[in-house]
């Protein structure tokens, strides 16, 4: 099915390469963001489901 679709669509290499480029760029940016994130922010986000903001304030 996909082979027939790719054969009939003109310029399919451009679509394939651009989608691969967008995919790679997105995950590279997310990886850089995670590697440069502060450890305190990561710890705070990991405790969000367990700990509410009200618990930190003492209310």
C-alpha cells in the first residue's frame, strides 16, 4: 500500500527527508533541554504527582 502511494506521489523524497529532519531536530532540542535543565527543577517536577504546592507552603 505505501509503496504504491510513494510511487504515485511526485517529489516524495522531499517530504520524507523533511519529516525525518523535523523528527530529528525535535528530539535533539528536547535532549539538549533535558541535559541543560537544573537538577532542582527536575526534582521538583518528579515530585509533582506526589506532592502538592500546598504541602510546601505548610497549608
